[in-house]
C-alpha cells in the first residue's frame, strides 16, 4: 500500500464520520431510559444463561 492510498482511506473515513455525526441525534430522556432497561435486561438474561450452563456443567462433569 502506498502513501496516497492510505491518505485517501483516511479522508474517506473522516467524511463518513462527519456524515454519521450529522445524521445522529441525542436521545431524549425517555429513549435513553428505554435503551438502558433493554440493555440491562439483555445482560441479565445472558448472565443467567451462562450461570445455568455453568451449574449444569458442574453437576454432570
């Protein structure tokens, strides 16, 4: 890879980042709370599944 190719890729990345920042918006307080609840619930479910698998493994092996 040459220097011009790296510069072009970097400039393209910066342009993409600017475009994404223009499109995105700050979530409202209600949206944020909903996202936090959904993420927390997902983490709890995944943790419980891992815990159950770990307990089954200890019981049978």
